[in-house]
C-alpha cells in the first residue's frame, strides 16, 4: 500500500489532476482565471477573455495553426490545455493580491505556460502543408524541444463546442493529431532502420555492392524500384541515396530477423515513447518464419510496420545527436501572470538509441540523399547543409496516390533542427521534402 501511494504521488497524480473527469479542477476554475499558453517568445497561443458579466471565454489567437498541439477546453480538454491543466489553474500571484481578490470576490490570475513552440516555424509548417492531409513535427535534437507540431485536416479551436457533433461525425478525423496518433507505413524512410541493422550485423558497409535491374523477385512477387528506375551498380551509399528498393530488398533478405526485431525495439517500436502528448505506439511485425517476400517488403518499409511522424522525428533526432535521444518536451517553463518563473524544464537525456559511430555513419549516408539522391533537387541551393531520407509509402491499389514522407536534419555537422513530414495520398508536386525545405528556410531566414 505504501509503495502504491508513493508511485501514485510521483508518477500518476498529475494525470488524475489533469483528467477532464476531475471535478475538483472545475471547482478551482471558479476561483482562478485560467492562465495563458505562450510560444517560446511570449506570443499568446491561448488565453481567457472575461466579459463585463464575468463570463470567461477561452480564445486562440492563432486559431487552426495550433489546434492539435495547444488543444481546447470545450467538451473536455485536449492537447496542452489538458496536459498543463493544473498549472494553468494554479495562481502564484503575490499573496496579498490574492487575499484582496478573494475579499472582493474576484478570480485570481492563473499561471502562464511558456511552451517550446515557435510561432514562425509553426506557421511555416502549416502553410507548407497547405490543404494536404498529413503532419509535421520539428524538434531540436540537442535539447528535445518541440518547435512545431502541425496536423491536417484541422479545426477551429474557438468553435469546438458549437461544431462538436460535426467534428465527431467527420470522416476526415479532424480531431485526430496525426503527428502523434497517426499510424502509417513508413515507406523508404524505414531504410534508415534497415541500414542500421545491416551495419550492426556486418560492420562498415563500404564493401557492399549490388547490381540493380529495376526489379527483384520476392518469392512469387516482384518488387520494383520507384518508377521502374534501373540504378545499375550501386554501393551502400548509393542504395540509400537513390532509395533503391531492389538493393534494400536484397539487404533485407539476408538480415537476421531476431536481431532486426531487437534493433527496432532499441528504436522504440512496440515501446513507450517519451513525451507528454498522447500518442499511439508504433508497431514492427516480422516473425522468424516470415517468407522472402515479407522480409524484403519489411526492409523497404512496406510490410506490416506502422509508425507515427512523431516517432520518426525521435529516431532522426537520435541520429542527429550522436545516437542520444533527448527527452522531448513542449513546456519550457511556468510563470506567474507577471512573468516570474515558477518552474522550468531543462534538456534531459532519455535514452541512447545507437552508438555515436552508428549515428555518424547514418548521418553521412543520409547526407548523400540530399546531395545527389532523391532529395537533391528539393534541397539544392540552401545556405545550410542537410541530410535526410525521402519515402513513398503504398497504402492502396491506387499507385497514383501514395503517402509522401521525409525525415531529415539541418546544419548536419552540428544539427539545429530535425523534421518529420508526411503527406497522405500525395499526388502531383505534393512532396514531403518540399514541406521540409520551407520549414528549414523559415528557420534560417
């Protein structure tokens, strides 16, 4: 019993305090005016407006742009409005001021939550995604600070209560945060994971060589390179740069399934993910008895694997940060309404996902993707260096509309940002790498 009490107070108590079913917080809200949610520079993302008759209304100055990550307070709480509920309904105003307000039957001002989010990067990601369905996650790999998180289609947080019925019946699942709760086949971005497993089993891959004829037999099936391209003689670097499906299918066929599964566990598949926003765990499924076709398809990201953009951002962050994943966080500090800091979060290592040498090799190979590979055109002419991996994930028989992926980093020698982008059912010029380019440009401009 004592052990559980300690566990509850240390681990679970905040979840219960922030629960929308906790009526105690409703009682507190009658005495405290809910605090503001701010971006890293102090720009208001959410605040309460009080009318002359004392009615309190929650408003969101940036509207749809921050809808999923900041959330809402109508019909229960969601996003940061939920996760930071207790902080926003705590007042650390000067005690004499609080006594005066209570004597005058006035609400005390709640504390403000200063997030790690950056309005400029959020706007850039939101605008770059346009009217496409998908998600964008931007992080600082050295600190774990989440700088932007966009999900589309979106909704207007100011009108959630009025539109609640429509939002819940919406076939586009507008309330779903695709960045953290979306589950997608990773496509060729998963080749980074396959590459890591090959390195772990075979060491330095500089001696690897393969002749790509544009297709490879996979049991009774045939796997083609994208667009039927014939890459010819390729080494390991070229295989990743050109995203050669046949070469990676060849690699996948020879991998040890048990060791491959262990590596995916190291990278947090089928595991708890760090962070405070609700998410759906990613899944890797490859049995020891899997046939050639399944092993090959899994190696190129087209098997049963399911992953979120958020998880792919975490893997990319570890690669960028010499193998160490910093604990991702969205709340930088809590201040009273006058700006005095009450508490703050500091960068903290979560877990080492790979060795520094493994991360260095992957980063080097991913640089080839943007130098002369599948992302070279989109990333050419930048004032900053980049590394990354494109991906095309098939999800239906309609080959004209596949999911478009990109994971990557900027300023490769000392990475400033990592990004993970997915565009659902992308067609035409709707490419995830173009979204990433616009976000990177916004940062350096």
